[in-house]
C-alpha cells in the first residue's frame, strides 16, 4: 500500500484544492490530509482565514478523496507525521516549489502544477467567490507580492500586464500565471481587481481605467502625484461602489498599529514632535527608476513611509510646510526633508537615496518618547522611553515576509464586506500624501 500525505489551510474551498486532493489520491492507495489550525496559520503569517477549522475539515471530507484527516498545529509536525504514518509521498502545489525539499530525506516530494483561473465549483459551500486579481507591472515589488499572496485567503492572481509583452510572458511563466497581456483593456476583462506596481507616473491612468471598467484597485505608493488626481479616483470609486486603496505596507502592519495606539493613548503625554526617516543608498545608473529626471528622487520613492506616522498622529490640517533638498546634476533630489508645523506640534520627514542616515521613527511627548529603530517601516518592535530608564517598555510584534500580505488582507476584506471601515489608511490620508508630493515636485523644479 502506498500512502500519500498533503497539507493545507483549505480555506474557501475551491477547484485548486479539489485538484490537489484528487491528484494526490491518484498517486497511491491512501491519502492523509493535514488541515492547519488558524492559530498555526497566524504564527506562520497566513492572513484572514475565513472558514472555521471544522468547516475546512468538512470541505476536505466532502471532497471524497481523504482517507484520513489530521490537524496540523505546529512547526516541525510534517516530519513527525510522515514518519508516524509511514507516508511514501508528500504532495503540495507548485507555488511552494523548493520550500519542502528538506522532506526528501523522509519521502518522495511532489509539487503539482497550479490550477489556473481558479473558480468556484459544484463542491464549494462558500458564500464568496475567489477574487481574480490582475498584476500591473513585473518588477521587483510585483515579484515579492506574488510570494506574499500565498498567505492571503480569497484571492488568486489570474493575469499579469506589462506594455512590453515579453516581460509579461516571462513573469507569467515563472510564476504560473495563466494570462500575460500587453493590452490593458483585454487584461481588465479577465479580472475582478487590479494591483498596480508600475512606475509612479502611470498610477493615475492605470487606476482610473481600472475603476471605469468596474475593477477594484490596490495601487502601490506613491498613490498618485497630484491632489486632484487622488480626489478624482476616490470619487469615481465611491460612486461605483468600488474599493481603491494605497499600498503602503507599514500602514497595515500589526506593530505599526500598536505603536499608533500607544502614542494616541497618552502613554508619552502630549506629542510635540515627530521625526521619521527612511534612507537607502541606490546606485545611480541609467536604468534606475529612482533617478528618473521627472518622477524619480528620494521624495517620490520614500516619502510615503516617512509621511505616514505624521498624518496618522497629527492629521491633515498643518499650518506650515516647507522643504529642503540636495539635487544631482539632473535635478533629482538625492536627499530631502519636509518640515511641518501644526498647532503646537512640529514634524519632520527625511528621505535619501544618495545619502545614508539613521532611519528611525522618534515621537516625543511630555511624559516620554517612542523610539522605533531602522527599519521601522518593517515594524517588529519599538520602545517607550521615560525619564527613568528603569521604567522603559519594550513592545514586539511579528512582521511576516515582505509585509504585502497585510495590505492584501485588508483589500480582500474591503471588497467582501461593504461595512468594513478602512481606518488604517484612509481616503484623507492618501489625498494628504498626494498633496504634499505635488507641492514638493513643484518646488523641486
């Protein structure tokens, strides 16, 4: 008798799950299926599991393929289960190719091809359809996002767009995406929602065309470069009952949300000053988007992060704003600062692509201060400091992967639940950032 073993969350049971179980069963005589608990999924960074454990177990059982169902609840359990059940073959989807090669010391490992264009089937018992996502752009951020989407339930990548079709085809082939297109309208016809990870100057046009086609939009930072464009996009989305969000991963991270709660809660007294810095050294090459003469620069590349804690803690109604920057021979800012003055509060945002400094977030108050060291935009921990250092408090929160899973979990929830209130990064927050971005670019000229 040949025993097969496979694992999964099996949330929002769909055709891809069905095919994994069927192919696994076809390899042998007995199929053992491990269903992960929600607690374990959270520990390993999987977001927004919708169905209860019992419902997911029932969906696996009702498929008719599982001879035995076990519960996976901790790291390292797979090896123990393989040995305990004398499994001959471990199976998993090709999305995880290579990740489980370490199990080859214990049994054969088989990666099954991904089921393209996942849709609901007769066996589904769920209330929601899986969101078919299209990815605009095929650069580094888009590639990382593909990895992150493994950890988000209720959404699958159905298509990829790049005006250069060969780039689209290469990206699609490497990541098992069914549709590669250089025609934006045809691309939009294949999806429910779009993730825009293209150059800054294209965000407005791609977002607008997607909304006009009835598609939800998650757009990378900076959202747009003009205040009027931001207002227009949110207005179109509101009238069409569509979701549009700006993808600043820090805004959705648990650690950053915890920091905001503590700062607002009065632990450090009244806030008088915020300093937020993000710098990285980017080689100045002819192909580096960061040095584009019109839309490149430290500010457009990094200000969305440094402006985030300022707008979340101080709001949008500043009294004064001015900028300083150093520019290269092309007029691109390599190091920039934005200075804000509110009623009895000051704030500074600092960005650099050609100058390196300590990238920290410092929030100063009348009773103490909050310090989040670099890289605070990947918020894992921060410290609340007082006059007496013995009273200092240290806070730690997991930040999984590259962080995009947090924003996508909210994106899915916004689409599926009309009553869901997106307080993490609001319409007014994104309009504020577009306004500041526009003012800086006008001055840089």
